């Protein structure tokens, strides 16, 4: 199975998250700021290596907590 991020909402945050294509592990590339964005929606696609390849989709929601206040 190959994993990839289809889209991120808000779209300006698309470079903050990365995904390992083999394991599907999602990681942060940058910092999250509660005052800027409180919730991110990531659309994830997993595609098998069959003939023809079949995709599956899911949604990952990341909620940012305000720990400073």
C-alpha cells in the first residue's frame, strides 16, 4: 500500500504535514499555532499495488489545543 496526502484544509498549510508513503505515519514539518489555525482536515489516499491499483480514502482531523493560556 502507498499512502499520500490528497489535500489539506486550509490549503496554505499543505507544507506543514508529511506522510510516510510506506507506513502511513503522518508527521509535522512545521509548527502549529492555535491563534492562526485551530483545526486541520487532511484527506489521505491509500493505493494498493494490484492490477488495477485500487485506492481507499480517509479523513484525518487534527485539532490544535491552546496550551499557552
